[in-house]
C-alpha cells in the first residue's frame, strides 16, 4: 500500500511530533508498505499567514504521484488534516490549541489580536467541516479526544503508541539527580523545577536537557545565577538519544512540568526506564498514566511542593524504585505496541 503521512512543521524546530511521524513511517515500512511524510511549513503569524497555511493544507493534492495512486493518507496535525482524499484517516496529535484550550491563557497568541476571535471562529468552522471527512478518527491520547469532543463535538478513539527507542530504555541505578528532557519553553515549565532547587534540603541535583526558546533559556539562566544554583542545576542542552537513555537509566526520578500536554513521551520514557514521575494537576495527557502515590506524584505547580517530593525521594530511594517499577508494569498492562496501532490505522 502507498501511504502518505500528512503533517506540518515549523522550519528548524524538531520535537515529539516529528519523532512520531518518523516512527510511524518506519513502522509502516517494516510491514511492507510504501510510506512517505508529506510536510508543509507552518507559520502562525501574522494571522494572514495562518489563514494561508490553512489554505495550503486544503489545496494539497495527495490523490496520486507520478501516475500512481496514493492508497491512504494519515493526517496528523493542523492544518494538514484539511487535505482532500477518499481514504483519509486521522491520527490527531493536536489542533491549533491557541484557538481552543489555550485560548484566553498566557500561552495563546490569538487572544489579544484585533482579529483573534474571527480567526478562532474560522479555525473551529474549518475543523468541524473537514475533520469529519476522515474515514476513521483517532487521537494520540484521551486528553486530545476530550478536547475534540468538548470544542467540536467530534467523537474519536485514543490510540496509544510507545516512545522512540523504548526497547533500549532501562534502569541501572537510582542516582542523585532529577531528570527533565524536553523542548525548553514556558509551557513546559522547566522554570518551576529550577525554582524548586532553591528550596531543596537534600543534596539532590537537577539535570535539564533540551534546546528551544532563547527567551526562556535566558529567564532560567537568570534564576540560576541570581540564586547561585550553578552547582545544583545542570542545563545539559541538546543531547543525543544515547545520552538521554543513559540519563534516564541513572536518574533518581523524572520531573515533567508541562501544562496540559497532549500525550507526553516523557512519562512513557520514564516508566520504561523504571523511574517515577512528578507531574502537576493540570498536566493533561500524563495524567492518563501517572497515578498519584502509585507510580508517581500529581501535585500543585508550586516549587516548594516540588522540592518536598524531590527531598522525599532522595531520602527514600526504595520508594523511588517501587514507584518506578509500578510505572513500567502499568505500561506493559496497556499492551502498548506498534502492531496494534498499525492494524487500527489501516483496517
């Protein structure tokens, strides 16, 4: 079968969405299909360009290529899911969240624009017109399905998948540091973990890996310097997959501070490495996996509370081990594997 994976990408920025598309392509190829990722560049500002991007999504022609029919299109992200195709299947990562759950929050760049409400209404209207064209509608998580139902009254089915290199994730020790690997951004809230370092009473350390927003990196750097946390907090920058696996293998626990995350690879990576996770009550997707005091901790977004949990785990490493092992067990019970995902997408 010839299968196109339709998505978008902000040029020069790579994250979980791009990893997922590449994993899907590789898994389809392993099963004998021809698969290709078709990407349109996405720019959300000014609003005129956002509308142009929506038009690009609709105007893509993926009916055939070089005289050969494209049998199926799997659409992943806004606005690539506007593409026309008779055999269009959705596996939704997320919509344009600034028009939905992030509207009227500090994370939306539409709210305060003169034509923000008009653009929001246009996005909602187009989503409700073009998403139902799909033969099947899946999402990557129940959180995403809940948003689609709440805002657009469209039913969908969550379809979970394992993270990249999950077979290689393992546990070697429960060391002295809390690990957080993610794109650096205000919505990921690395700053809360850094601020928590000010209140630590144990000798626990913090390692934050990832690249991203220059503004956010400067903000975090200021917290570190102003509070003399250089010996406590390590900003590791961009790291390789091998380095990430090693950090997971030897950390004490993992912090995942993101706000209303769609899915959250970090939770899954942590559990496959048998490490417990600290998340917040507004974490979104991770709350589908993290059970408070059973395989992790679900707490308020308060640096002092974060520090208390870190100190507790540092002083009770057997508890950290128990929670981490419970996390891995919970994933194995969910039968999270690619065979099931591909079967659902193509059936």
